[in-house]
């Protein structure tokens, strides 16, 4: 009995997955942009000059992140954007 219920549950899960995939494909076909949209970065934009100066002073990314209270990956992204724009 449990095996039969498990089989039905798996079948329903497969149907659900198929419906979601077809819905995403239809949305893409209509031109909908999926995923996280680029947005504002108020905190990292405000701290960017301090991060750039600290890197110029020879500080490590981890030290900068700890000192400014942000993530190390945020420091890396600020530096990437700065180098890209320069």
C-alpha cells in the first residue's frame, strides 16, 4: 500500500515539475525576463570610495570588509565595478 502511494506521489511530482517548466518556457517565449533583476546598491555605492581607497592603501579585502561591516564579496564586486569603469 505504501509503495503504491509513493508511486502516485512521484507521478504527481513529475506532473508538477512539467507544468512549472512549461510555464517558464511560455513566459520566456512572451519575452519575460526571469531571475533576479539588477537593482539599487545603496550601501555598497555609498562605501565604494572608502573601499577603493583602502585597496589603494594595500589593505586586504577581508580587513576592509570587517572594518566597514560589509561582506568580502561586496568588496570584490565594488572593486570589479571600479576596474570595469576605469
